[in-house]
């Protein structure tokens, strides 16, 4: 039966049909839905792990145990999982092991545009890249055969457009995969130097065999049309090129993108008059072409930045410009903002009011950097807020100890904030960490995590006590506040900043969008009392606006959190 599916949904279907037994991931846009859809199948185990490294190691363990296994992450998550990746490249697999990685050209939801193909090259593992949902399913299934045939982990590279676009997928039956026999093999699986040096030989031999396989494998296809233009491409860039150029060009679509073939590319290049390499982000395919003696048109013509499009390629290659509907220049921008009733808003309002330096992290609360709050100084990566604050305070030799904080979400704290907190306690910097506990992994779409007491299927699970963890690692001062209470929040932050000891403040209130949260009725403005002072506008709530000189509250957005009522000095905002 045929169905329209998201690319991520199709990957999950591929896992099901391939007989996968274990899926472990950490949510990260644009990869998150793979595991969410996988969890809908009861035929195999799916879970959210605390971070990508743990997820990858779980999948590796399952593979060594003989099962087909999978983990998914976004491109920056592969940074976290790189440690086990580079070593499992040496040890190889028992059951097939596939690692799904979704890149984010255009940085729709990410802090950089890194190209995950570099990881495949550096770790010397196979990487495949589908261009649509149908290929997402088929390449996932084929990746397991590739993994087991060549004793290698395989990276399945996606991108935002492939993950989140829809195309037709043909559903097939699940083919159960028998758990392979486990046999103790110290030389293969114990990667101490004496064994690893021998496995490196195996890796290099495997790469040679994979390169030979790439010359005539089902992942790579040639479409000969016009000999005037030849395009070497992969992934979503193939779809853009095909739509832009149609039959005016011939195409070599590379589905196995590490290792890349040599003879196949040379033969294709010899058949066309003008050769282009079209690839988003870095010049991986182009560099390979140059290494084997070709001189294609690549990044000299096409940008390293962001996403491509059909119109962009048509203009660059054919000189044809598409017509677009233009909008007036005065259309206001609509930047992302924290939701009405967001529990983080009161914290950031207070931090801005106090004028403290804020070491930030990755999550919904990163929006605390946006106007009008502008209450964040740094954001680097998951967990960096805590470690970064420690380094900042040490570097400033105590100057900021009483006027700097770190902010980190509950899921991110579990992901990689705990080790930074251990560093604060162990190396004794007078640092204050605020854990913004909204009882969910918010930014990626409300996934459960080890701190909220529910697993991926919504079943009750053990819940990490953030307070107990903080005490256990050596933090004596741990406070819990309701961030909707501005006076209490401000008082506690002041007290902990003033203390000559490391401390943690947990601001605990569930995300306003959780279905289990019961909201109060919307508040309203009494226009006769409103003095148009705009104090209520300072919190950046999307439910509040100014109309005919008076504050106005949209009762379709307001959830009655009460922050604005606490700010109004004239009692103009009423419950």
C-alpha cells in the first residue's frame, strides 16, 4: 500500500520493515520524528536516551548483542556521539548498526550548519543519503544489509527538507531479523591499543572494498538525458536540480556518499560537455572529483551557505530567473518568541531587571535572548551554560560571582549539565545555576525525558530528582521556586547570588502548552485604569499589545499566568 509520508516517518517505516529490534535516540530537530514514529510500532524497543552519546552506545551494545539497532540525532548531536562512533568504526558490528543524522542547512533550528559528511570521512564508515521519503525507507533497509555485509556502522544522512517533506512510500511487511549469535571476541570488541592497531588494518581494507562496491551499487544511479550539462549531486540537491534543469541535464545521483566511487564518476564526466557538482554546505563531492583529476564547476559558482532551491540553480546554471510575488517592504517581521504563559518568561524578566550576566544554553529558553527581554549573553551548545559560567567566573577572578548565572533546561541538564555542575562543585567556583524545569523537552516538540517521570510511550518511569542530583554532586544550596511568582523569584536569585557558595535554583512550572496543564481564565485590561506606561510590554508576551494607546490582552492567547498583573502598578490588569 502506498502512503504519503514525511522523510522521518519513512525512516521509521524502514526500521520496522528491516526487522530492527532496538532504537535509542535523543530528540533533536530535524531528526526527532524518526524515533517518535518508531515508538508507534510495538514490534521493537524504542526509547529516549539522556543524550546522543548514550543513545549511540546503547545502539552499539545492541548491535554487539546481535540485534539490528538504530539511533537518531541532529547534526550537532553527532558531535556528542563522535566518541563511540570513531571507535565502533574499528570494532565493527554484529547485528546491523545504522546511525541517523539530520543536517540543518539554513539553520532552521540549529546553532551552526556543519556538514556531517566530514564525520563519515574522518571515522571511515559508510554513509548513505536519500533524496525523498521513498528512498528514506528503502535506504534505511538497504543500510542494514550494507552494515552486515561490510561489518561497518552506516550513517544515514538526512537534511531538514528530506526529513520534513512528504512523498509517496510503498509499505511492505516486516521481515523479522533473527538475533545473531553472540560470541566473545576480545580482539574485535575490546579496543585497547594492541587490538585497535590490528582493527585499523581491517578498517582500511573495508574502505577499499566499499569503494569498489560504490562503482556499481544500487545507491548510485545515472540518468542520461542531454550531454550538454552533467550534474553530480546527492540528497535533496538532486530534487532541486532535477526540477530546475529537467531533461536539459544528465544526472549522477550519489546515494552512497562515503566512500565515493572513482570510475563511475570519471565515466559520467566523460559523457558530458559541462560538469557541475551541486551539493549543499561543503565541497565534499567536488573535492573528491578534483582528487581524481576532474575539474567540475562547484563552489566557485554555488554558495557554501544555507539551502539551495530550484530557482537558485536555474538562475546559476541556465541564467533563467523565476518570477516571485513580492511583498511590501514594511511588512513587520515575526521572530519566534516564548509562548504566552511560558514559565521561563518571569525568570528572564527578573534576570534582565537585576542586570546579571547570563550564560545560556540550548532550548526554548534561548529565546530569552530576543527582544524585549535580551536577557542572555551566550549560547554555545548543550550544557555549555554551566561549564561556561564556571570558566567565566574563574577568568574574571571573582568579579562576576555575585552578578552572573547560568540557565539550563531540565532535559538539557540531564543531557550534559550535570558534569558541568560537578566541575563547579569540585573546583569550587562561586557560581549560581538556574535549572528551568518545565517538565518536558520543549523545543523539539514535547518529548518526555528522564526528569519528568514518563518514557517515550507515555508510561510511568523513574524520574531523576534534580534536587537530589545537585546535592549528590556537592551543591549544598539548592532552592526551588515558582517562576510565575516574580517577587519570590527575584528574592531567591538575589539571595543565591549574594551567597559565598555555589548554588542551584530550580524554577519549576510546567510548559504552558502541555495538555495536562489547567490554565486560569484570561486576564483583561481595565482601560479606565490603564496609564499606557507599557510596563506590561517589557515581558514580551505575545498576548499583550497596545491598542489606541491602551494595553490590550488577546484572550485567545492569554493563559492567565499572572505575570502582567504583578507588573501593573495601577491594578489595571484584572483576573
